C-alpha cells in the first residue's frame, strides 16, 4: 500500500473512471463486455449478457467495483434470468475464482498471475487470459477522452492546500497513461490503482490528517463505503450528471471542505441525492 507523507493540512482521494474521466461507458461497452461474451461463451445470450454486465458495472449500486467480482456478479444475474434458462444455456461460475476474490485484496493481474503459477488452476488461468485481453482492448480503444469540465479547475483550486491521491480499482498502467495524457497527473501525489490495494486500503492514508480534513471524491457506492470505513468525508459525482457535480464541487464543495462546513447537513444532502441515482435491483424479472 502506498504511504503518504503529508505536506498539507488536507487530504483528497479521487476515483478515476466515471469520476474524473468519461470512460466508464467506453471501457465496459467496448472492452470488457465483448470479452466477457467471448471468453465465457455467452454468444447465444449476448443480449442478456450485455444487459447484466452493464447493470453491474454502470447502472446499479455495484457500479465501479473491481473487474473480477463484477464478472462473478454479472454471471450470477444471468443464472437467475428466465430468458437464459429458456435457451438452455448453463452459466457456471468457477469456485476457484470466488475463493481467490475472497482471499485476495489486490485483485489485479499481478496477484492473479502469482496464484495461477502456484495453483495451476485452469479456471483462474482462463480468468487471467480474459483480464489480460481486456487490458489490451482498453489500450487500443481508450485514448483522447479528456477529464470532465471543471475537473482541472477543481484540482488547481485544491493545489497547495490538499495532498491528493488517485484511488481507483483500475490497473495502474492504464491510470498513469490516462492522467498523464491530459496533464492532470501533476496535481496528485501518487496514482494508486488496483495493484496498490483496494480503495479502502489506499484511503487508510486519511488517518494521518485531522478529523474532517480528508475527503473522497467518487461516482460509486464503493467509493462512499471506502470513505466511511476511513472516517473520510465524501463528495459524490452523480452518474449522468457529472458536469453539474464537478461544477458544484468547484463552486461550493471545495470551499466548504476547506472552511469546515462540509460535514453534517451539507454532506447528508449530497449523499441522499447520490443514493437516488443507482438501483439495487434490475428492471428484468429475476428467478430465485
């Protein structure tokens, strides 16, 4: 885990995909989901596989979770879908993948490679091949996507007042490429992706700052949970209303954070609003 050396009185953790960059739809619809269909033989039910994976990764309270538990959850939704059963398609979820997800906190390709080498498990080998192909597809597809409006202005406003860390479930290599491509890496102390640990672990750096002097900016419930676990304040980037969220953060959120009026009624209003954006259940019928 990256350990920060505080240089300022305030700390800000920042998610990346769907929060700073408008890359969530591009990555999942063009990179992740086609490879899920290909590697897990879901061609006969591709329509439903796409809906399930989009629901998990983009349009539900699971939005933003790590790729491996997201893969398992998408397959679980397919197991419960009547249309999939009607087509006679059997959805299997490897137990070894479930076990690895439960025991490993650095859910990335490097840790999975180590596990594959030690176990020789064919299902984990297959999951690694899928994940590596996803990375190759992302490197081919994802470029030229700038930060949302008012991101750069917000980072500039925080510069000199807060130490900032990127706190993301995306691979480090992709994060560094995206942040450096648009020249916003200069605002942050470090970029911490999935190989650095999960978001909860990275946000443990907030313990080095005074109460209500640390803040997480994110677009997913997992970001909020990581903030709560580390006694951080939370500023939500509402899915579908990212530009308005960043404008509000720049115009009033930063000032409230720095002058001590963010906690309490203001934050509670933001979180209540954020909670209304993402459902827990899909619109389609679910069996079992």
